[in-house]
């Protein structure tokens, strides 16, 4: 099993450090043909419009859909969650549409409004998940096939649909590895196919 981390922008290196700690083979993804070599892809935080422009201009759109079609796993954190959503607002923008969720960009405000909180997830149990929010989006709607794994302030903040996980926060900036471990289980199932 090999995991890719989209290495365009944002703290993709932090995800790489987590994968290394978990003993997983991984690579920085900068070219669409690399998607053929991986079982799962992490879409990190950053600026979703910049990442979207890169994906469109560099020919990633079809290969990303192919990765999803063959059962590849996805983990989108913050901006990555925006890219996975079916609907994006504030403002509207295209997205991959791999998850039946609606996301409002920058819903918590500017960089200065960033914060850290802890929430108990019924799926992961104790201890609470540590959540780092940086210009975070809010998930405003989840479709019937989407499982809510954690909530904060009445909104879903960690959701799963099939082999796709989306977090509106940054698990890679904490010492908690449970979210990455769950993603790796999804990717392992994909590579076993």
C-alpha cells in the first residue's frame, strides 16, 4: 500500500510526518500520473481555490475521478474537505463532488479567529479528539449516505462516505493519529481489491 499527499500548497509535509510515524509508504503527489501508483490520497489544508486551479490546469480532474472509481481512499482536511464536497458556498466554486456534503468556506472567520478545541467522538471514544481550526469551513449539509463521526458547535466536523473522510480541522497538527489510522484502513481495503 502506498499513500499520496497532494503537495501543491498547505502543510502537506505534516501529513507526511504522520504517515512516516505510522510506518506507511507515501509520496508527494505533484503529477496526475502518480495517482495510478497509490491506494489513497490526502488532500491537505491550504487555499482551496489555489488547489482547485492547480488540479484543473495540470490535468488532475479525470485521474482523481478514476482513483475514486477504482475504490481509492481519500482524506480531505480543511481545504481538502472543500475539494471533496458536492456543493461549496461562500463563494460557490467547483469541487470534486466525491462526498454528498455541502461546505461553506471560511465560515469561522479569518486567520486571527483560528482556535483549538477538543470534542468527544462517539466513533473514536475517549480521549477527546483535538481539533485545530485555521480559517476552517463548516459542513452545512450531509447526505443520507454520509456518516457523521464528530460534531463541534452543532455542525459535523468529521464525516465519512464510503472510502472518503473529510475533516474541517487539521488532525495532522496534533499528536492524535486515530483519524489517519482510520483513513489508512480505508486505503488498505482499497489496495486489497
